[in-house]
C-alpha cells in the first residue's frame, strides 16, 4: 500500500474518540488573547480571524494546546511544563503565536492554555498535535473557518 493512501484521521475526520468528547471539542470556546481579543467556534467563519490574517500577512493558522494529553487531566505544573515545551517547538519552527485558552461554556473542565499559531499548515498542526498526544487540533484555512481535526 502506498504511504499516501494510508488512513489518516486528521484528513478524513473519522475517529475512534467518544462522540461526547468530540461534541465537547465542537462546543468549546477557543479564546484568543489578541488585541482586540476574540473567540473561535468550530465551523463558524471568523471575521476577527480574517483581520488577524491580514495583520500577520498569513492565510492559515492552528489553535493548539499541549495540556492534558489524551484528555487525561494533569496538574497545573505538568500542564505548564508541556505548554512551555510547545512554545519552544513553535519558536524553533519560527512561527508567531498568540496566547489563548480553550474553555467549554459549561465550565465542567478547566480552561486549557493554548496558542493560536499563525501561518501553520494543516500538516504541521496535525504533526505537533500528535507529538503532544492531543486527540484533536483546530485549524483555519484561507476561509478563516475553524475546523476540528481529529487525530485519533
């Protein structure tokens, strides 16, 4: 079988994740601490994201966290260490990023520190997400509409 024909959940959207967990990801507010701040919602075009693209001279971005790998709750110190590791990798990739927090509107799960990574390709987003054992990442293409990319 050709490597390019192998099943890739990041590209197809098929997943082994619990449907309730996927629903929670889709309902989450992906807050971006830009100036002015804004919130991304899965599958809803974002005028603020388009403005961010224009200011940053990019046409794509990813919203990533390193916190709580595989949706297993970790302590603040562990999550801070993972998030610092993500920051180092993004710096090494020479990608600009803006801090944010992913927060479900019901508040049943603590907000996860995150980054909106400007200019990151879909493939890079999936690769970095997998490196940090995330179940999913959010990616925005030229249309500035956040997509949930399932990694498992």
